[in-house]
């Protein structure tokens, strides 16, 4: 057994010696082989190169070994592709490539290579570099190339053109061989390619360029020119049109991404931001260098971190998330509404490697949507409130009518019922008037009758209008007139309406016996009019919308008296039409409120003397009045009202009867309903104006339509005035006394 063991040890020693000698021979063979050899590791670093390789390219060992092999290839994309194929385990044979020599010339080579592995791990490639420049005269080799190749001698005569060059340039070699460069391609004289060729010929230094050939079907070529022999030039080119198109498409895509109004962000599958466009900077407030490399959680409120976990989980499953509305956070901490679309990003094998996200700021859309919902709610509330407010006066009117059917018309009960009906009817008229005012203002159809007016006169007129409401609630009212006479450029009636609305609002929302004041002063170029009360006050969240149309104190709030919520909106609109502002302040519920009107002042004048305002006196003349209305009740009741004012009145109920009555009795004034079935008011007015004996009669339109367009139509039709139903006693008295 011992002898056998010793024999094995002797055999092992002999084998090791043989292996060492073999490795030494292999190293000697590598170094002294006549063909160029080199080894490259998995990162493309040159590990070894033999003498033939170094001499072939003209480099010293320290200039070549230890550097990336791509540095010595004219086509970096080709060598990278070769390395990828080798790394994947492929063995390459006679792979075409172009290597760059130290003197700048391009060496055409064929590479044969395989991979050295140990324990299944990649160690390095072992490459044979075969110089094929010496074989370039071989037609078979050149004809098999996919790249174009053309050779010129020192006199610029074309010596050779391969088949690929014919296809790329669209020329038959028989038409160009033997011709000079400029004879073969006259359109190229002086272009950048021509300039490069001339430079190579003169300097004997290789050059390369990319050029867009519009002459050959608008194609891009990569062109390399190298000096050969004693004066010639070898030109190598390939069609890179598709590559350029991909690059341009990528550039366009990058431009679209960068110029997009939406934030476009890419991230890894662990949520690390990888790209960040300009819109993302604007939206989130972070610069690209602040965001890229950071976690996407920097944009997400902590209470929504769970959303990101779910999104990443869905992306890993290859799912797309579309139009996901959520909340994100800006750099300054502000939260805002966004809509997200997140798509998985895949590699060449289809594996999900990340995500692209498009984020759109939808804050304005959300606000508009909320405003629309609020407006819809306000509309519903308003319609319900309008129905309620209209029923309030209708109920007592209905009751009073029932009462008058069963009581003596001369009794106290009948008189009381009539008073109730008058009050409630006046309330209904005010409601309708307010609605009509809203319509005119919102459509911009209201016209101010501006003239110089004294603020003190406006205030006194407003107080007279609001006095019944103030006295009914037994409020303690105080008025402080301005110390100087302040003149405004405005519509007297509309300005008085503003102040009376504010006083009526104060009376409405103040307990009986409350304190209400009206005061005015001049401050600079403005007149300040203040209405104060110690009433129910205004909640802080109500202040921003107190002037909104139909806004009012909640019905459940103590001392709320209902209404349409139009008065303050009208007041503000009228003030703004005068170039002023209406402001409000309140310390809260139960602490009263203060409204301030600011109006531009024309000038301050001396206070007028006591006799400056005189009351009109004298009796009005008795008029003969013809009332024409197909509504018999309306005509007869209006006839009674006119009679009680001391005038002679008669009523008829159609157009033909109106013409007959006018001819027979020649009235001073005709109150003429516009809408009648047989002959409308416009036709009657035209007939009255056409008869010589009736031309002096004043014809007044009587209608339920009171818009500016309605008044314009009646004026153009020849009517002298326009009354809106139901006619107020004051308007009727004014008309009859004119």
C-alpha cells in the first residue's frame, strides 16, 4: 500500500510540473503569436494584449492595457453590443468592427472571441483581432459588407464602390468608377462632406462625421474617411437614418415631457424619484436636483402613505392607475388636490422596472365643482324659501277675502280685512320688485340716472322709506348728518334705496327696542355712510358671503325673520355701480353689526339754508281717465282707486270699446293694458295716435313687464308713460297730477 501511495504522489508531482510547463508555453504563445490577441473583463477593461495587438494599433502596453476596449473602437455601440453578447455566453466568429489606431487611422478588423468562466462565473473574454485592411481588395469580403465603402486615389478618382454603397447612394458603380469625386457627385461640391474629404486628403488625418443627405431620400449617413497608401482616401459609411429618427423621437418626447403643463415624474419600484420635469418644479416647488434621488413620500401627506404602498403593489403587478384623485404636498407644506395617472415602465424583456406618473393640479376644478354644488344648493334653498315667502302674504289675503264674503262691507271687520290685504299685497309687490331688480343687475341692464345729489337729502329720503319698519319694532333710532354738505354724482333713488335697505336689514335683525344709528362723514375723497345696530350680529363664517345673492341668517337662528336674502346683494351691486364699496363687520353672534358705504365725493359745498328745501303746494287738476284692461276685476278696482283720488274714471275691457269710448268722451289720460286678446295695446295706441281728434290724449302703458327693453318698446310705440302692475298709489298719483 505504501508503494502505491508513493507512486501516486510521484505521478501528481509529474502532472503539476507538466501543467506549469504548459501554462508557461501558453503564455509564451500568447505573447509571441503573430496574430493580435487580447483579453477583456466583464466591464470592458483590457486585461492583457500581446505584442502583435500593440504593434497593430501602435500603442505601448501602458497606453492600452487597463483601459476600456470601447475607447479604441470607432463604433462604441457595436463594441458594447459585442460585449453584451459575449457576457450572455455567445461565441463570436469574424464579427466586423473598426478599431482606432494611435495615429488616428481606422483599422478594419474581424473579431473572434469566446468567454473564460470559472465555477460558472464570467472571468474574461479571449479575443483574436484579425486585420482585414490587407484584405480590402478582396471583392468577396467588401461585397458582403452591409456598410458602404468607396476608395479614391490621390487624384480623387474613384477606384472602388461596393454593393452596399450603390444601394445607399442610389448610384450604379459603372456610372461613377474612374470619375473624380466632383464629377461623380457634383451636387456635393462644397458641402460639409466635401470639406471633410478635402481636409483628410490634405492633413492625412482620419475624420468622421454624421450628415443628413437630402439628395438621397432625406437620409442620415455616418461617414468615416481615412488616408490610405501614398495619397488616397478610403471612405466608409453606413445608413443611420433609423437611429437618428429614434433619437429625434426621443428628443421630441423629452421636449414634450419638459414643456408639459402636467408634472411628469418617473420613479423606481421602491418609490425613488428618477426624473422630474419643469412642470413638477412649478407644481411641487422642488428643483430637479432637490427631488431626483429622494423618496416619493416627500410629496405625500403622512396620513396618505398607505396610498403609495397600494400604488406600488399594483404597479408591480403591471396594472395602470388612471385619474386617481388625491391630495399632495408642496415644498412649503401647502396641500393641494391632484389627479394622478401612473403607468408601469418595462424593460426589453417586459419586466416592470419602475413607473411614470402624470400629476395634474385640479385645485381649481375642485373649487369650481364645489362652487357649482354650493350654487345648486343655494338655488334649491332659494326656491324653497321663495315658496315659503310667497305663501306668507297669500295666506292672510285668502283669509281676508273669505272674511269679506260673510261680514258687512261697512263693518270694522271688513275695514280690518282690507288693511290686511293692502299690507300683504304691498309685501308681495316688494318681493317681486326685488326679484326684478336682481334680474336687471345680473344682466347688466340697470341704468343709473346720475346727477349731482346732496348726501344729506339721500339720507333723509332713505329714513322716510325705512321709518315704518323702525317704528313698528320701536327701535331707538339716531341719525347724525354730516357736518358739511357733501355732493355725490349718483342716482338719487338708487342711493336712497341702498341706505333704506341697510336700515331695513338692521331693523329686521335687531330685537324690538334695539339701538340703530345712521351717520355720515367725509374722509378724503370718499363719503362714508355707516349703519350700526346692536342686533343678532353675524357669524364669522357667514361674513365672507353676507352679500351673496339669497344669503341670509339661517332660519333656525333666533330672531331670523326670513326673506329672500336679496337686499344686501342689491345694495352692494348699486354701490359698486356708483364706483364705491360696501363693507361689513361684526364681532359675532349677539354683538351687532356695522355696514359701511364708501362713495366717491364730487366736492364739499356749504350747507344749504333752512329755506333751501320747500314743500310743493297747490291742488291737482281733475282728470278724465279711461282704463282699458281685459281683466275686469283689475279694471274696476283701478277705476275705484282713481275715483277716490278725485278724478273722473271709466273702464272698458277690450280695444274696440276703448276706441269708441275715447271718441265719445275724449279722456285726458288712457291707462291701456298691453296684452289683450282682440286688439293689443300697441294696436290701440297706434289707432289713437292716427285719429286727429284724439292725438292730444296721454296714453300710458299698463303692463306686468317692467324691464328696460319693455319700457323702450312702449316708448318707441308712442306711449307717453309706462306703469307696472300692480300700480302703486304713489305712482298713480304722480301720473295724474303731472
